[in-house]
C-alpha cells in the first residue's frame, strides 16, 4: 500500500542556524538594494532621493519623474536640503506655497 506524501505542515521546521543550499541563496547587489527607511531625523535631501528611487522603481514615465524632480528642486531652493523631516511644519509648506 502506498504511503501518503507528508505536506509541509507535517515537516519539522528547519533550524534557524542551518545554512541554505546554494540554489536557495539570493544574492543582493548593494547598488540596487533598497535604501534605508526614512526616519524623522532624515533630511529633506534624503527624502527627495528616496522618492526619486521609488518613482524609478515603480516605472513612472520620464515626464512624470522630471515634473516631480523639478517641483522638489523648487522646494529645496525654498528650504534647506539638510532640513530634518521632523522640523518641517505645515506652516513651512504653506509659506512655500505662498513663496
């Protein structure tokens, strides 16, 4: 009589320290890996770079990316590129819109 195949739920969990077989390893290229997440103490420049990478990764059209970049360059001219995200207030953005 044939024995039924065990499903993955019946298999013991692999130990945390076990090395993955070569075929299961994923090589990560540091040049294309995701940037570190933005934090409250990230700069406006960091946020602009992250948004640019996001748009490229999502496949936005060249014209869309160019338009957003131009708008953000104007914001950067108004504010300091090294301004921390946590320091940017609604009033700052309203002042920018009035500028």
